[in-house]
């Protein structure tokens, strides 16, 4: 068994990590932490009563290194790089769920804050297995992708050779409230979101440059990405609708099926997808349709699983030489 740490265990992605790792046959949770400690796991998460108990520590990199060989950092950006830097220097592998190691330096500093660990940023691998599986296997630092970028990029990847990049790509996105983390804000307050839907940060959301950068690095082409997210009155789930122009009249379903024929965690649907069918799983579900040279791509993920925690465990599996699918959830929360 490989001893692992979860830092940020009181948050939504932290809880999903606990739920997957409790049942993992090769990872043993040996260290659990938050910013303040002073609790037990079941005090933080009563739903785990009778299943798993441990003391919750105040996060400390040296202590993590004494107890674990790999750490999941389910922390806000900026907090993550403080821990990751020290952990990597102490020989601990890191899967970071924040944005701190996802982007090139210039893009990161433009959209987030000054970077405090440029040395390790250069070595980090973007943790989307369908793009970088072989690199992830060799890496000590995996930057888990953003939730929206996961669903958006997986939808767009098969079409990069066919999209006419002289026209914009419009990405309309919708997420459940857990996407915003556990802290209540005006937008996530029950009265604001109940029986409601609204756009937030149109053309300003930080996942727009992430999608653009990863598509550019993959294709060598610059795509004009226009991203508008919306908040939905549901707990989990994310849907992406992308619209673009093609250079030629391809059969999009054939392209999708061919591109993903070997991929276990991407499912291609003959009809528009829905959020619930992949909620509770690591699947990304995709449908696409063409009219003339216009292409519509429709994809869904569970934001706190494929969009974060189950993808993080799949990455850790690859980093430690296990099968990617070990302990990864596949049965959806339906009905
Ligand atoms: N939610 C999603 O759908 C989603 C999807 C993809 C990626 N992500 C990313 O994953 C990360 C975690 O997201 P989340 O939604 O789980 O957030 P969250 O619910 O707000 O939880 C954040 C966690 O970080 C801990 N924390 C904050 N600052 C800390 C510090 N300095 N030292 C130690 N622990 C600290 C908090 O502990 P305390 O309770 O002690 O404050 C809490 O456990 C974020 O970077 C987020 O952007 C989230």
C-alpha cells in the first residue's frame, strides 16, 4: 500500500477524494489536513461515520512528508503552491487540484497571481490522461485540470484538425453549485440560486485561458475561445455546449467514435447528453452534430469527480504504476 495525504479534506473535492481513497486497494490514507485541523474526519463529514476515522491535522509539509509518499492538494490556488514546493523538495509526489501548476507562467500570472514555484511549474504535467497519459506516468507533479476545461477540451480535441480557426469558438457552460467550493457567496446563497440560473464572469472566467492554452499546445494553432459559464440550482454536474465553424463537412459522430475508441472514461452518445447520467462517475459523455459547416459539441462531466477528484485519483494511479481505472467510480447517481 502507498501512504497518501489529503490536504483540504473539509472541502467538496476533499470529501470526494476521501470517498474514493477509502476503498482504494493500493492507496492508504495516512494523513488528512485542513487549514485549522482540530477535528476528526467524521466531525467534518458525518456521512463517513462507521466507514473511516482519522484525526484532521493542521496542514504541514514536513509532517506530510513523514506520513505520505503522495499528496493530493485540494486547496485554493496560491495555497497549493506553498505546500507543493516543499513537498516536492522532500520527495513527495503531488497531484494538485488547484490552478497553480496548470498554466504556462505568463498565462498564470496574467490571470491569477505571481507564481511562487517557477522551478516546479516547468516540470508539471497537465493531468488530462487522454492528452498526456505517458507524461503523467513519469511525473512527480500533476496539475489536475479545471472542471470546465476537462469537459470542454475532451469535446474539442477530436476536431482540432477540422475546425476553421479563423472563426471564434463559443463555449456556453453550466455548473452545479459545488463548483464554487464550500464557502457561501452571494451567488451561491440559496435565495440567489434556488429556481434560478445566471451567467457569471462572461469572457472573464479563468478557465477560458486554460482551454485556449491547452488547445494551442496540442495543435500548434491559436483558437479564439469565447467562454461564458452559468450557475445552475443543482449540487453537482457540468454541461458544455460548444459552437464553431468547420473547414469541411465531416461526420462528427464518426470522428468522435474513432478518436475515443480506446478510451475507457469517454462515452460517445447518439443523442444530446445529460448531467445525471455521468454524475457520480469519472465519465465524460459527449455528443456532436453538424449542420453545413457549423459544428455543435455537447459534453458533460461530474465537476467534483471527472472535473476534479476522480480524475486526480486516476492521475495518481498512473503516477504510481497502477491501472488508471483502479477504484475509479463508474456507476452514475441515477435516478
Ligand atoms: N469544486 C469543484 O467543482 C472543483 C473542480 C475542479 C477543481 N477545483 C479546485 O480544487 C480546489 C479545491 O476546491 P473545493 O471546491 O474542494 O474547495 P473548498 O470546498 O473551498 O475546500 C477548500 C479546502 O482547502 C482548505 N484550505 C484552504 N486554505 C488552506 C490552507 N492554507 N492550508 C490548508 N488547507 C487550506 C480548506 O480547509 P478549511 O476548512 O480549514 O478552510 C478546505 O478544506 C480549488 O483549487 C478549486 O479551484 C474545484
